[in-house]
């Protein structure tokens, strides 16, 4: 499965997507992003993501195609914890604040 770059044009929010396995609509966190295809003109598509994924409008993200859901998803190979997606701060294993 290859990854490609996309530029988010909206912030993540709950969206309705069609689940091809259950044949029902499911609510899922997602955002719109412009994908720069190699052989087609750029297009804005829905990208599914998780609440831990960092998505900033206008900043590039890496995406891949989810074969089961038949849509794009935020790349899963790297998740970065930061103040935007964590509550309570960062601490070392000995309890000191980072």
C-alpha cells in the first residue's frame, strides 16, 4: 500500500461514510483534503482519520487508500503526540513533567 501527500482544506469533524461490509452508514472522523495525483488533475476527497492524528489545514499530510472501506485514510505509520491531541501534559517515566 503506497502513501501520497495531500493538503487538508477542512478541519476534522464527524462525517457519515458508507460501510461496504455492513452496507450501512457509519459516523467517522474525517476531513477534506486536496490530493495531488500523478496522472490526474488534483481533487478534493474525504480522508478518514483518528482523534490522535494531527491535521492542520494547509499543512501537508500523508494518506493511503483503505481497501476495506474504499476511501482514503490518514497514514497510520506515524502518530505524533502533542498538546493538540493529548490531555494532561507530558511526563517522564519517573513522574517528572517533560
